[in-house]
C-alpha cells in the first residue's frame, strides 16, 4: 500500500465497521462508493453460509439509500438453507442516535451452491496487453486525493479513465477489505465492479 494511505477499506469497530477514506466515492466526500459496500456484504454472506466449500453464483444488491463514510453495521441470515444450494441475505445499516436512527441502506441476496470438480479446457482470453505492459492511471474526477480510486492499482490496456471512449483496464487491490484479513478474489471483484461504468464512458 502507498505510504500514508489506509491499509484497509474498513476497520473492525465493536460489532460493526468503520469505513476509511478509501471508501469515499466521486460524488460526495461524505458518501461511500458502492464497490466496497458490495464486497463487505458478500463477506458477511459467506460467513453465515451452511455450505463452507460452496461458491456464490448470483448476487443482487438493492441500494435503498446512500451509505455515509463512518460507522456501519452488517448482519446476515440464511433465507433458504440447503446442503447443495442456499439463499443468503445480508443487510448494511448505519445510524445509532435519535437524530439518525438505524435503518437499512443496502441489501444483498446471494445464491450459493456446493461445488464439484469439472473437466475441460479454458477458452482463449481477450487479446489484450497484460497488467505489466499496461499504463498506470489515476481517475481525475474524484474531489479528494484519498478516496476509492486509491484503493486499487489501475492499469489501462487501452483507453483512459479521464477521456470518453472504449477502454479496458486491469486492477489489483492495494489494500484489504477488512483490516487484518486477506482480500478474497470475490471481494476484489466486487470492490471494482461498480467502477466499470467509469472506465468506459460516452460522456465526461
């Protein structure tokens, strides 16, 4: 991680989490980007699973209200238990005072399935330069220097964050999701997925 930046998107905080500045989105410095929120909910869903060796195969997120940068709580429960397939719900809440009562802000439902070995040969990938041959770039449209765009290393094979038009980019995490825990491949995917519309845009 770059010196002086937080080492995680979230810090454990009692029975919840404290969002660091790396969760700040581009629209308002007081509100979180949806990517870190999505990953935090998926993490909680995987922690209550009854299929520990399973795989999450479908996720649906309902954003009910903006998520503030600050303390948040996440809860999860099994909606449909099963040995081979299950449905999990995770809900993120914030607020704990009479002026700001606790309320749900984002809801995840996730189907998870037991995995089994399969045989086959992977198809050919998209012919793009690899990460090491691609150009590092930082998004110029964030209003604060330390925000979500600094949580990932962005490498553009072609196109740009900062100009309209088609683009393709690699990412790798520069921090973990929760302090003290390794970031999983699914968590990394969800941290960056909501940024896809910012990678390739028709308008500035």
